[in-house]
């Protein structure tokens, strides 16, 4: 299901188009996964389309999202953003079912507020930590953060690993993702060579292969993919996102 809301992006907007372009990009790739030796069309999955959002109105969009999630009453769910603030909606709704939340992200997303707003994409992890508890969130792939934000992250005891940590020891991904109930993948987790069209591009990122190598180990109930900012269905960012979603759908269906 798509949540095409991007009013809380602070650098480049355009993630509202990601759900549509990622779906279109999926037409360019095979439905069959060589990893799982399974066709995604054989999965017990439905695309619920996009939730109606109110651009510039976070609270009204939140109301639409919560009403929709309550109506569909899904046991498992994959969301396509939109900017990273959309994760706050779903985490808040499913909070009682989330024991561990893992965010794959180049940024800390841990500002208490940005330009007097507590709900930009730069505050996502902070808001989610307030909902779930600092001990229940993990940040993977960090490589861009202010000194003050890093101090806050460490003061509150949030577990994090940098992209350099993971490059040296890819088993970190396995260890931290395998028992996560909710995985949130910001596309800027990957190096800009692989995903150039994102809300806040950052160099020195990771290869998609590192994530895909761990796909068999994950077992989330909820998964979202956010901050892609493709400008067409031919976008490498959209095609990469569509490929990852195919593998995640198949994996989540196996565990249903």
C-alpha cells in the first residue's frame, strides 16, 4: 500500500511519486525470484493502492492512514512512501505488536524538531523511539549526523551502527534484522551509485547486495520503503526498490 506523502521532506521533494513509479518499474523486472525460486504472483498478497493524503497537513494525513489501516486490518503489511515521516503513522498504529523496530538509514533522523516542526523526516526515529522506547529501536547504516544529534542518540542509549561498521562486518545486519517486527528501509541507506534519486543523497553508502544477502534471515510483520524520489519508471532507484519489494513480499509470504 502506498502513502504518497512528501510534505515533510526538507531538501528535495518528490517521494509522493514513488509508489506509482515503483509499481511501474516492477513491470520491467521478472516476477520470479532466483533467490527464493518463487514467483511473486503466487504469493497471498494484495495491493491496496494508495492512501489519500492531504499535502501539507500532517494530522489530516495521519487520520486518513489510521482509518485505512483500521479498515483493512492486515496481519502483515508493506508500505511504500512517501517521506520517512510516514513510518510514524504505521508504528503508532501497530505499536502494541512491535517489540523491535529497525531503521536502515544514512541519517540519524533524530532531531527533536526541525524549523519548529516535530514531524519532518529528520525527526522520524526520535518520534518512533518515544512511542516504542529507546531500547526497542536500532539504527543501521548511519553516515550523516550532526554532533548534537549524535550526542542525543548516545545519551538516550539508542543502538546504532554506521555504514562503515556494516561494511566491515555484514553479519550486523543479520543479527539486528532477524528478530525485527518492523523494518523501515530508507533508500538512502544504499550508496548513491545504486539509489541516486532519494530525498537526501549521501555518498559512502552500502551495496544493495549486502541487504539482499540477508533477506532470508528477516521475518518482519511490517516493512516500509521510503524516501525514493524517482522521476520515471526507468529510474534505477525505482527499479532497485521494486526488486527489493519483490524479495520482501516473497519472504514475508513464506512466513505467513
